[in-house]
């Protein structure tokens, strides 16, 4: 089709061979048209997100993801769309959908600090502090590793600096070092606060937010919501998601990626199930009180 990203996927390269009669100029025009279409759609999605039109933004990002993945779009672009759709979902209270999108983004780009940060905030939002703490600790490790690399690079640059141009490079590296230090300091403060909340009184799971239910929901409401959400976010879907990825941009083993994605999805299904049991238990207690 005129909107295929032929250079980026194996299936697309086969399509190129099948369309050998097309001229090189036509291929370039088709590729550029596809890129422009996705970029225009992303611009609209980001504008809606910044304007607070979260449902519209999520709709645009969903179109990009559906069409982009079918065209072999570079995974960094798709991961970014999943991340920003998660932010839009979070703003509309769709916490489970947002966590699932963060999981997909991290499956594609495993060390994305923003995706980890958003997912940590989502777990914090529903008072699942154990999972929030795990993401914060992973963020801390990433920042510490980045700081170590910055120190090594800065020291090497300092040894080589003998001109004004090299001094300028070192100054820029120092600024980046300061940003990383600030980020690590913030993460450490969040870890400390989360540990306190984990051991505090107000640590009970926000089951209503997880299942997107009002406080006065009935047993039938809970069972219906759980059925729909659990079917939508089955753990095996994570493995299917990885299988649909034609390749990874890095050298990761696909089986390991599949296992990591399935583990993240399994934790999410367990969270949904805990929320379901909590609400059923609360409704049963209320029924007992009414009978008494």
C-alpha cells in the first residue's frame, strides 16, 4: 500500500521484492507519505494531550499504534505512543489500561525512565506500594548506572581537554551530570516516602479505581467489571504482543523479552484479582451487617 514502512520490517522487504516494477522514486514517495501521516497523527495526539482532551488523545494514539505496528514502524516510535497513551489513560482514570501500556512500552524499550516513572505513579495512585517501590528501585539503578558512566566519560574528557572546545564539551557533560544527580535525589526521596506508606495504615488497595467502579457498586457490577477487565488483560496476551514484534532494535533474546513481558502482565492480572476479591469481601460484610 502507499503507506507501508517497507525499509523497517522483514515482511515489508518481501513486499518490496513483490513490487519490483515500482520505481525507486515511487517507493520513496510512498515511504515519505507514510511517515508524514504518522507524524501528523502524533502531532494531533500530543496537542490533544496538552490541551487536556485525554479521550481524544488516546484515540489518536490508538490509531497510530494500530496502523504503525502493521507497517513495521520503528519500535522506539511505537513505545513512545504507548507511553503517552498511558498518560492519557491515567488522566481519565483508566489505571489498568495505563499500566498495560507502560508494560508494552517497557517491553520495547526496557530502560525508559519515563515509562517506569509513570508506571510507579499509577501503582501509587491505587495504593499498590509494593509494585511502586519495585519500579522506583529500578529507576534508582538506572540513574546510578548513568551517573557512573557520566563520571567515567567526564574524567576521560577532562584528561583530554587541552583546548577551549574540549572544555565546552566537559561543561555540557557536567550539566547532564547535574540533571542525573537531581533525578536520583528525587527517586531516593520517593523510595523513602513509599516505604513509609507501605508500612503505614493507609496502604489498602484502591479496588474501586482499579475496576473503574463507583463506591456504591453492587456484586453484579463487580463481577461484570472484573470479567471485562480480566479478559482484556490476560497474561498470555503479553507473549502474543512480543511475538508480533518482528524484531528488537537491540540484541536482547526474544525468549527473555517474552518472559519479562509475561511476568509484568501476570502482576497486573494479580492486581485486578486482588481488587475483585477485596470488593466482593466488602460487599459480603455489608450484607452481613444489614442482616444483623
